[in-house]
C-alpha cells in the first residue's frame, strides 16, 4: 500500500460520521470531534461562504425565519449547523440547539 493510500485510510478510519465537529459553543453538543478535522471550502472556491451568508441574513432580519438543512446521513448538516451556531453566538445572538434524535424513534 502506498503512503498516500495509507494516510487516506488512516484519515477515513479516524472519522466518526455519527459525531459532528465541535466549534466551541459551550453546551450545544457533548462529545463532538475536534475542529481541526473541519475542511474549509470543501464545496467551493472560498468565494462564497453559505453558512456566513445565512448567519448574516438571520442577524440582519427584523423577524424570525425558518431554514431547512437536508441531506443524507453523515454529509455535514449538523456540523454546518454548529458552525452557524458559533458564528451567531459570536455575533451576540442567543443560540439553542436540540438534537431530535434524542426524542424520536428513527428506525
């Protein structure tokens, strides 16, 4: 096995797709993964940060809104929501996070 493949295998096995990345907002998630595992601009060239744009929209809005994140399991929805929570927390917004998997039967 070449070095590149061995490193890729080690990285893959270090991932835990059931745990989001912890962005430092105290009390939102227990046991999240370390922030250094987050890959910046994985879906773009860095020109647009959709989570930052959403944070700006929420911060600037005069009234409440609803925003839906969809995707397959393990694609980063919770991680991006926690990144949004961190940005909003830094802007002085009150942030609440509820993991509905603790209340719903998912089978």
